[in-house]
C-alpha cells in the first residue's frame, strides 16, 4: 500500500477554500513565517477518502474481532456512549476557568462532580479528582499525594521506600521511583499472591506506601488484603490501589473498605470507553479524607445552594496535574456507562467477567500449563512451557492466532510466569465467541505437537509477516510499503 505522499499528483485538490475575509497579518516576525511551501500531499477528495478507508480496514479492533488482551480489558464499547460525549462538544474546556465562568457551565461541572461522587461510592473513597489523563498518570498523581502527606507530617526524609509485589504492573515501581522512592519487591507465594510472611519482613517505618493490584495480574484476589493493609498502616504507610483490575470487583468489594487509601481508576478499561494505540485514557484518583487537602486544584465543590464552584485556595495542594479537568470526552462516556447500567448492572458486569474468565480457564487447562490452578477473577494466566518442549513459545501461539482472526492475548506478562499467556475475555463476549476462540487455542496446542513449524512461520495472512523483532526495534523503518 502506497504512502499518502507517494499518491500525490501536482494540481489535484480535495477542497477549495473561500477567499479569506480576514486581513493578512503584517506584524509577525520573519523568523515565524514559513520560507517554503508545506509540501502537503495533493489529492482529490475521493483519493483521500479511499486511502484512509483502506487503512481503516487494516485496523484490528473490538468492533471487528475478539480481543482477549489480558490486563487491558478490551471490552465492547456501546455506541450510545459516543453520542453522550458528543453532547458536551460545544463547551470549551477553559470556560469554567474564566472569571465567573462557572455560571456558564454548571451542567459540565455537574457531570464531573457527579462522576466523582459515583467513583467515590464504587471505590469506597471520600473524594475523587478527575484530572489525571491515564492510569499511569493517576499512579503518578497518587504517589505524589502520598509524598505530600508524609512531608506534611515532617516525615519526608524518613519515608524512603515503596513496597510492590513482583507481579505488579511495571508502572507501579516506575511511578514510585520517579517520585523519589526506592522500591522493595516482595515475591509471589505458591498461592499466587504477595507472600505474606516476606511482606511482614519487608515492612518497616521507612516505608511510605504499599502499591497493589487486587485482584493481581494473575487474576487472583488476595485473601490477606485486609491484614496487609493493617500492617502497612501500623508503620504509617499508605495503601495504594492500582485500579487496572477494578472490572472484576465492582459492586462486590470497595478498595476503601479493605484498607486502601488511594485509588486510581482506568475509566477507559473499567467503564467501557475505547482505548488502545496510546489512548485516549483517563485515570481519576480517589482518596480517603486524610489526603483530600493535597488533591490537585482546582477542585469542583458544591456550595450550600447547590451551585458548583472551583476551589483554588488550598495551600497544601500538589498543584495542577493536567490541563483543564482531564480527558473530558472519556469521562463523559464513563459517566453515561455508569448511569446506563446502574448499581445492579455494574455488579452483573463483574460477575460476567469472572464467569467468562473461569470458563476459558477450565476449558484450556488440559492443553496449557496453569501455574496457579485456582479460581480466578476476570483474567487467567497460562504458561506455554508445555509447548516449549516442541520449540514453540508464547509469541508463536500469539502469531498463529492472528492468522485465525483473533487478537493475541497478552504474552510474557506477568513476568513471574514462564512464557505467560494472559487471557481476559471481558464480560461483553458471548459463550459462542469464547468457544470458537477456545477451539483455536486447542488447535494451536495440538499443532505445536504435530507441526510446530506452522506456528513458527505464522502469521502468513497479514501484510507484514514474521519480523526480526530485535532488528525492527533497532533499525526502525517507518516508511515501509505495505
């Protein structure tokens, strides 16, 4: 497939702009003026439409195929959510920041305020900021709130460490390190969660926080989570909840009720707004009451008469963490999702997600190794160690699935599982779809024994086949022709 610039023919036009009725500026510095033409592609409107339409047909999405990407929760996104977000399109995000601007956007502020209230209820927190733009950004915001809390108590120099399980998302230790903390990593016990006895030995008064995902990246809920929280609090350490897997426990368990003090929520995963390819995302952060003074500003507060205003007078705030109030469109979709489903609907989401994951786990157990063979939550993690005996790795199975019309599951994560294959079907997939996927996974396992080369050669049906991935990373060619 040609690049758009290679299709350019001098003189072709896709649009004709009317003559400008605005006088040309004459005071711009010469250094700011373009010295030569922009070199844009010259195409007809039809050429342009065909080019981008053909590109879109090569895209893989939840709307086209099953996308069991573990830990990323690639669920179907109801189209009504897009319509809901479009309702707010006419409002400029800076309106509320202008003097008296709150008067003109009570509805917009109301949506954000109500969303914060609902997220507080779902997570068991006391207040939520919607500013963070993604889960990792929410983590960074959360760890800065924790640092501010300890600094306000005069313990900034004393608190040096953040504890994480060895199964954690990589952003957990990264966020803590960026905030200036050293990392203590606790291994996973045979029961699939952070080893409680080793955790007890790791804890001391210099620990600032414990960052955990619950259920964890193995898809397992930690039965000792309340005890872990109590131990952390006994050392004046705060509990941070990585909300990546909240999809599994909505309406069943509130993180705040089991001892967490800070929560980030991946709206783009948990509440059905599209994500992938770098965005869009949103990572609101909820906190317990002791951390409210440190929240980013401006905060949306409700006055006694019900009017919503922006509060900027808190001297303890960590400051603004994002422009405006975050990714507004993503929040509008999440708001509509929560309203549409209601409390009982969100509970059903979690129940169905857990049921689907356990169904796949039980069906595939005879064909793939299951390092932690117990009831999982929303995702299950297999190992391709059995297939390794035939020279087939997890990546080979992933490539084979591409030829069969499925997006591969997450592979090689969590890294504590050898040749991991992490599968998350989400609650939106039917039994028919899962059964078809399971049959292809069984076929891949049998092919690994009978004809491993077929897996090593895959994919054969894509515009780009098997790459030398090391060379591709070091010698990138972003202009390759498809």
